[in-house]
C-alpha cells in the first residue's frame, strides 16, 4: 500500500470520527472521497442501502450521525494490494438515542482511484447487536 493511500485512509477515519463525536464538517471527509464514491451498507440497518456520490455520502453520514454520537477505533489492521484495502477494525460506537455503547468489529473492503476513496463495503461482525444497541435492547 502506498504511503499516500494510507495517509488518505487514516485522514478519512479521523475526519469521520470528528464528525460523529465533535460535530466537524462534512468537507473534512469529502476531500478524501472520489466524486463517484459509493457506500454500501447492510440493508437491515437504519442507514442501509447504497449511497452514491458526495451528496449520497453526506446523506449517509448524516444518517449515521442520527443514530450514533460516538465512534472510537481501539484496534485497526490494514492489508492491501495496489488500490484495494481490507481493514479490520475493532472499536466502539455510542447510540445517540439509547446512550448504549456497542463494542464490535467489522471488515471494510475499500477501493481507491487516484488517491481518493471510491467505495466502502463494510461487513459487520453482528448486525443484530448493532440493531439492539440502537433500540436499547
């Protein structure tokens, strides 16, 4: 993985966490995203589906922010071949409505083009636990 791709990904993750925990602006994330970015989310989640382009990604991140008010990565590992990265993340999210903290892990398949992120495909360890944290179960 090139240093530029790794720098882009780490900067994006920091901007995403700042958005969810500190109310930072979307533009801090957008500078790392290709104009045709696609975010794929499990359809069972409240923010599930495909979110396309900067406007779609902004809508996705707003939907995430409606559900979560905290995001912390406790562990991350990266594997890459050229312009694809797989990231294992273990961390915590805090549900906005319930205040419940979910400790979980996920894998993300992330693609890049010209130093920008073109797609995220997250694979959650347990979407049932995600839904339970959001519902307060």
